[in-house]
C-alpha cells in the first residue's frame, strides 16, 4: 500500500505528524485522510468502470458496422429458376382409343 516505505519510515512520519499537530488533532487528521483516500478510490473505480463501459459500447458499434458492411457486400443467395414443365408432356395428352362394340 505504501510502496517502499518500511516500518522505520512510517514511525518517523507518525512522530513528525504527532509533533506538528499534537495528540488531539492527529486522530481527526487520520480520519479525514482515510475518508479522502476512500473517496479518491471510489472516484477512480467509477472512472475505470465508465471507461470500460465506453470501450464495450465502441466495440459493439464496431462489430455492428462490420456485420452491416459484410451483409451489404455479399449478394443475396441465388435461387435456382423454377423448372418449366416439360414441353413434350404438355403436348402429348393421351386420348382414349375407341373400342369396338361387342
């Protein structure tokens, strides 16, 4: 959390702060500093979340554009023409042959 600050450095900072602000003000300063750090963390998380949402929206828009472009570039599938009825079958209608009376 504090990077490369070790225990001796933190104790020195605490002693200097105690001498500067006194024992009565130090807890109040600590709470204020903690609240400020918490608010900063919340703001950075909100900013990161909104940036991620914007990136996702942009990616979706790009994908939609690509799909629309791909559908515009490909011709519709060709349907085979309907087969006309054979010409011979239509002209050759079988007529019943006359039968002889018995």
